[in-house]
C-alpha cells in the first residue's frame, strides 16, 4: 500500500538531489584531476561559441570540435587574436608537458597546456563536462597532470583481427581516458599482420590460417574448419593509423615477436626455423615449440630487415621485441644454436641462466644494438630477464610484478602489466555468469581500481616504473563489440591508476563512472554491465 508513495518519494529524491548537489557543484571527471576549485556562475556553451587557438594548437581544437559535434555544433576554430571570450587555447612553458590548467568563468574557458598534448587532455576533461552539464558549464579552475609518463593499452590483432576502422575506434577510446600508448601486437604463431615489402611471403602465406580452435585451449581439440584470413595491414594503412593515433597524442609501439611466438613466420619462411621443416600457421592457442633459430645468421638478417621497415613506419622511440614464452627444445637439438652457444662460450649457470636462455639474451642484445644505431630502444616481456639484459632494456612485467620489481632494483626501466590486475582477457566477475568464454583468471573493475603498482618498491626504485598497461589478448574475442566489452569499463579504473595514482578518489568513483558511462553511450562504445550492476 505504501509502495507507490515510496516510489514517488524516491523519484522526488532523484529530481531533488542534483539540485542539492549543484549548490556546491561537483565536477565528475575521470581520471581525477590534481585539483578542482569551484567558483561562481556558469559558462554558457552555444553553437556560437568558438575556439581561439594559439599557434600549434589547431589539432587539439579540431579534435574537440569533432568530439562534441553530436552534443553541440561549434564554429570552426580561429587563431587567438580576439581579446576575450570563447574557448581559448594556449601553451604555458611553466607547465609540465602533459599538464594543463583550465579556468572556466562566465566569459570564457581558458585552457593552457604544457604542450599540445596537455591542451588535448584539458579538452578531454571539458568534453566530459559537456556530457555532464550540457550547455551550462560550472565555473571553476582545474589543475591537472598525469602521474605516469607511459599510460598504455595493448591490442592483439593476431589471434583475431580488427579492421583499420576498429583500431581507430580503439584509439578513440584510449584517448578519451587520457592514455598515450598503444602497444600493437602484430605478429604471433597464429598470424603475421604487417606488410613487409622485403618478404611478401609473410602476408601472402602467414596472414591466414586453415582453421581456428573451438573452445578453450586447455580443454579442446576441436577446430572450426573455417579458413581465417588473409588479414593484415598494408604499410599505407599502418601509416594512416599511426597518423590518426598521433593526432590523439598516442604513440603506437609495434611488437614484432622474436624468437618465439613466430610459428606463422616460420610457415612462410621455413629457413627461419632450426630444422627448416614445414610448419602450419598455428590453429591452436598457447605456447608453440616452433621458434626462430638463434644460431643461423639468416635469422638476424631477417630480423634486421623486418625492423628496418618497422622503424620506417613507426616513429616510436620504443620497439617491442616480444621475447616471451620461448621454449628451448628446438635450440637444445639444433646444430646451429649449439655451435653459436660454443662460439660465444655460453654455459649453464643456473636454472634460469641456461646456455639457451643466454643465447636468447644474445639475440635480444644484438637486436637492441641494431635498433640503438637507429635511435630506438627496446621493450621486452619480462621473460627476457632469464638470460640477462642490458641496462638499457625496458622490461614489461606480465608474470606478476616481480619482473618489474627485479628490473627496477637493477636500474632497468619497467612497465607494469601484471596478469592479476592488468589482463583484460580475464573474467570480470567471480561467477563468470553471462561472460562467455575467457582465458581464465579474475580481474574485476574494483580489483584494477584498488591496485597499488608501487607495491614492493622502495621510494628510490619507484621512478624506474615508466608506466602501466593493460593487455587484451584476443584468443577468445572474435568481434570488436566483445573487445570493447573486455576493455570498458575496466580501462576507466586503470586510467585513474595511471593518471591519478596517489590521488584516486574512491569516494566518488561510482558517480563519476555513471557520468563516463554517458560518454560511452554517446559514442556508441560497448561496455560490460557488471560494474554498473554491482557484480564483482
Ligand atoms: C601469455 S602475456 C602470453 C600471450 C597470451 C596470453 C593470454 C604474454 C607475454 N604472452 O601469448 O595471449 O598469455 O593471457
């Protein structure tokens, strides 16, 4: 009997609360800025509002006009000559590179950035305010800057392929969360997805597989019988994507796996293997024993030729050379590998510092020196620590944080991407209900949000952590829609850890996520419902 009354009263609250809040208006930004100071009044955004931009800031201005076009059509930007009004963009050399300061008064919105990227991040915050407040933006001053220089997300386009348009949407999503790196996993056992002019066989023969495993790789031996591919990116498409990313202040780090996770390349070019026997492009998931020969000089020539084209395509200072999960059974039996081991005088020194692991270190080191000659540096998976690494190598810690901690303690830079917090191919809820097949594990939104990436590191070691990244392997992800649902909303939790590490604001995370969700809806991005349903 009281139910309708109760419901009515609840409805009234829903109406009243926003007004109650607006007295001390709250800005619900994600990631949390360094500081927000509320002031009096509102800036009224209308179709007559124009952006006025200082030299070098046309790109962030144009991106903003595009980003808010559906909510409000703005006039084309003009150069910053008018004395006042509008949305005013400039640079401030006192600010750190990616930092910005935004001042909103009833007369103008002024954004100053330490670089065009800083201005872009200020505009991303403004975009969130437009979603939240529509055309009456509350006056305030926001100061903001990121904690980590490297704020990455990884994308596996090998196990399942995603089109140029889908990669661009992925970049849009990263940019809206203020990420600045895409780690692009382009080669693996199940496919080779980057055109290399010198070796057309790679895309002719290795960009497709005969069929694909159905079900989980630990439990199934059933295949679908459906050829997959050819799928790859031409060099022209890659340049287009690199440009698109740069316009959003995202550096793409390409990953070319070596010497392991390379069975597709061995299929196209059998001389890359130890035995030179014909292998298929793998149709299973997991760790393949078929790896490039570490002894023959032709492997090194191949890698250098491939990387010559890769560095021409990707301006990134860092190139990811993979190096994970390299079984050594072929190398133990291979006359070329064993000859090279003797020539280098490598000996088993411990359980991990075996002669073969040191041969892998030799390969990594040679490639590192080759790239260094071209002004580039390497990132490798933490497996590369086994046989020893040069002090210049950056280690990507995925088997927990221990690899990253070890690297930091030894003066190497590390990127933290531990499975337990950063594997977005893992299940999002404990019950797994309604999630479909995933590789395993459990990484909920809350778990990501509560992660302390500095755990186990002293204050002196912490600066060696270059940044944080989520990894999204696509063995069990066959559509872009599913990919987005694995990424969102967990990416938002990670973005706050990356950007606002020590000033995370758990008290308002739920309300801020409700706002961010409106942006997802507006952009047509798919996201998983679990966090919003309260399922962990
Ligand atoms: C391990 S993480 C791999 C990948 C798989 C992933 C699945 C890493 C460096 N290697 O090849 O896709 O597990 O979670």
